[in-house]
C-alpha cells in the first residue's frame, strides 16, 4: 500500500475560487489547500482535483 504525503513546503499553500460575479465584484469565495477538491460551480459543475498539482 502506498502513502501520499504533502511536502512540508506545500503545507501552507492555499487556493481560492471566486464565483458569482456581478456589479464589479465576486459574491462567493471558496478557499482550500492544495490537495483539496475544488467545487467548480455551474455551468461547468464538477470537482477539480488538485492533488496532482502538488508534484509541480
């Protein structure tokens, strides 16, 4: 069985998705860390896996 570990240098790296634009601003913000699945809202409506991004 293999184990996946996040390198220490990535432990504090975060990401954000801003959505629901209107009136010159975004009304919704999702925050997480690399390795989390980012919920991309409609009209796309899917979960973006970021675990593979840790390799780069």
